[in-house]
């Protein structure tokens, strides 16, 4: 289903302003998911924004995230490299730890997001904007900040999210 949605969006959604930023009602997403589950060709008749939100929802609801927690931590360490070229090299190396099917799906998603970002002049979605939208779903972790003071916990969570966004933005630009 993910690939069918991506293919449709590549053909019909790259120049849609607000792609991946605008929301759809939950009832619309539920119906769209049911329609596609019944007939994959239903993708062709759904609005672009609905499909964008459906793709985000599918990724968010995966039982196992595309990037598992061990790999997330390795990616965050790789992101700490000083030079951009070293970051890229290490991040690509770390991604090889993923299961083949997860890596293939992640690659399809990231390459689609690059095509979206390449049309940012029209759709207003840069690699950084897309990373903010997708990083929390692609790089889910069970980190707990409960042993910290509230303000310190908020700052730590914000820093963690910032690092994840940097990794996803770098992947969108360079994968």
C-alpha cells in the first residue's frame, strides 16, 4: 500500500501546496484506508492531501518502526560527526543494519520525500520541513525523561527530536 500511495503522489502531488502539512479528518482517513484495503486502485480516486495523511498514519502505526531503536541511537551518534561528508558516510553505513525490507521501504519513502523537497518552490515543503513531519514516525524511540526535572526533560526531548530531524533531512538530501 505504501508504494502505491507514493507512486500516485509522485505523479499527482509533488506540486500541491501544503503536501504533508495540511491535515485530513480522521473519518476520511479511516474510509480511505478501508477503500484501499478493499481495492488498491482506490488510491487513484482519493485527494492528494488525504493520501499524504494516510501515508503518515500508516508509517506512524507500523507495529515495528522502519528504523528500530538500536539503529536510531547509532544514527544519532553518527549525526554527531563534525563534517557533513563524514555524517553522510556513517549514517549510510548505519542504515545497513536495518532489515532488508525495512531498508527498501525506508529508501522508497526517503526518495519520495526528496522528490517532494525538489518541488519546495511550489509545495513549500523543504527537506527540513519534511523531516519535522516524518522524523517522529520513522525514528520512534521509547526514551524516557521521567527521571529529570520537568524543564530538563523538555529540553532533552526537544534536543532528541532536533537530532532526529537533522538525520532525516540529511537522508532526504543525500540518500
